[in-house]
C-alpha cells in the first residue's frame, strides 16, 4: 500500500514520484470477435474496433491479429475453442493441450525433486495447485483431460 504525502501545492511527495516512475505500465487486451462471415469482419467489425481503440490511445497488434474460421479453432486464455458439426452448431471449449502438459510436467518435477518429503507435506503443497487448475477449467469440456491428468498425478 502506497501512502501519499502531499505538499501544499497538491503534487505527490518526491518518494511517491520515484515509485510511480519505476512502475511499468502495459495493457494487454485479449479479444475474440465473431461474425457470420469473413466479409462482415473485414469490412464492418475490424474498422470499428480499430477506431474504438484509437480513441483510447490503443492499437491492434497486426502480428497477433488474425481472422480464422471457427472450424479451425483457436487458443484463447488457456482454452481451445472450436466449432463442430455439419452446420457448426456445437462450440466446444477444451483445455489447451500445451497448458495441460505444462501442469502435468510441473507436478512431475515437484514430485521428482521431493522424493523424501512426507506424504502430508506433498499433499499440502500440491492440493492448492491441483484444485486451482481444476477450478479454472471446470466450465469447459474437460472430463477426459481431468482423467488423464489424474492418472499422470497418481
């Protein structure tokens, strides 16, 4: 918690100014926009989003911006989103494969490094990690992923 000491002129004290200078300000905005056709995205949605962001002093990162069909699927915030079916009526959200492997590898490396640790301590250390990971992915289609992760943890 940063205490603010103000001088009579209303400016922050010198120590507060030094702290504020040392802070790195960055904004990351993850955004997914859907539309019925590619043309609607390119001619209608994209220009409006660019204008909206410019008004706020922001811009799209052209390297990371891409237009894809939902049949291909996309990774977003640790999830893989993809439409299935002949008319693409089903949208399935599953945990991203790389994130699952990273989680399992982290648990394996912890267990390899703590072979002589008592079982109670291992459970106290790993339970919050496993519970948090499972809570993050509980709203998606993850039954098989949870089974595989549980098998790897065992």
